[in-house]
């Protein structure tokens, strides 16, 4: 998501990051989540991958659950 908009929240579990975005549609605001795994490329620059290996999957499940709980709590407040 390439915007200048600030995320509603960011969560981490190990090396996996969930970024929660608040968006608007004709039906009103809603949340969407992107997941990434930071890594250093061959030149030493930090990059983000959206590909996850076997060792990443448990952290991905945990951070996805945390994101679901965060979004559910914030939707109920409306």
C-alpha cells in the first residue's frame, strides 16, 4: 500500500509485522491488514518481503490473531 497515510497500528511477533490500515469506502470506514517480513538485501539495505517460510508461519499466525483482536476492538467502539 503506497500512500502517505499513517497506519492505524503496527504489531510485531518475532520478525513478522502486521500493519493495520484504516480505509474508507461508500459503506464507511474499514480496516485492512498487510503482513511483512523485514530482511537485509545483499547490499545491506533493509527491505520487506511478503513471502514467509516454515519458520515464519507461527509468528504470522500469532500476529494475524493479534491484528484480528485489535480490529474487532476498534470496530466495536464505533
